[in-house]
């Protein structure tokens, strides 16, 4: 079995290959032009013949005066071979309605604990701090100093992707 360093290096090479193949200009068929699978078609074009596939998520988001552009992808065999239990803590942190509400409020601009404590549905101050610690420990939040929190830029699109994936 390959060492951890070898596995990480292989993963980085695969991601670099996927990202390196991304178009540098806007797609010729943006959403709404009748081509439902424009992003999927672009991904398929970038995969070598016989490749088992890849998973890609991407997004461009303007929130509270900040823009977040993000793209990340992995070959499907890498995803299937990974240790899925390593994702449990991050997913568990999202599996509570109060934590999801906190994230929504923070993305919407309410970043201070005093502002957040004023929202009755979030519970007591102690409960609020418990939920903030859970989200911070899982990487969904970071302390922005002086009782303020922010969703790290690299987590905005992944968070919205997970929420989008729950729609049926």
C-alpha cells in the first residue's frame, strides 16, 4: 500500500489535472440556453477515453458584497476508495437545524454573537456557543475575532452544494 505522502501527491496530481483542464473563458452554452447538461458535457470532454468518471462541483456566489468562485473535482475511483468515515464530523455538524440556521444567518451578514443571540430560535447563549463550537471544529466556521464568525471562503460553495444536493 502506498504511503500517505504518495497518496496525497497522487490526489494532488489528479486534482491539478482536472482543474488544469477547466476552460479559461465562459462556457458557450450558459444555463438557460436550453442545454441542461452544459457543465456535465464539459466535464465529459475533459476526461480521457475509458476513464470511470469524475465528480465536480463548482459555483459562483455573491454574498454580502463578497464574491466566491470555487471549483473542485475528484476522479470517481478516488472518491470510492477514500475513507468515507472521515467525512462524518463535517456532515454531523450540519445535521442540526440550529446549526444550519446559524450558517444561513452568518452568510447573510449576521456575524456577531450578540446579533445571533437575539434570534430566539437559536436557543440560549450557552446553546448558541455550543453550536458555534461544533461548526468551528468541523471547519464550517472560523472565528473572525471579537465574537464574530465567518464561513471560510473555501467552504461557501461546498456548503451551498451540500444544501443543493438535498433538494429532491
